[in-house]
């Protein structure tokens, strides 16, 4: 049975970009690992961490330890 990636219906392209990167990852990523895939600024890690925390609260991503995140998939 094929897995379908949960679509995130948000206006900002940043959460969508993060969800695509999480979907392509073969393991859970932390904010620093995800931020490394984008152009870096002084606040990139913090912004990525904030978005990941928000996506986890909304139920779009899961985190067993609060540090690494994986996109929730539905079968």
C-alpha cells in the first residue's frame, strides 16, 4: 500500500518547504539538520525550530524526543 504525504495547508512557503524536505528524508531530522539544507542566516536555526514546533503542535509532524521531527504519513 502506498503512503500519502499529509499536505500542509498554510500560506507561507516555508512550512511547505520544510514538509517536503522532511518527506524526502529517510530519517527524522532536527532543526539544525533541516536548516542546513537552506541558505543560512544568524536566525535560521531558531526559525526552523519554531516552525517545526508549530507543525508538531498542529499534528503535521511527529517528535518522540522534541528535538528530531518526522513528517506524519498516512497509509
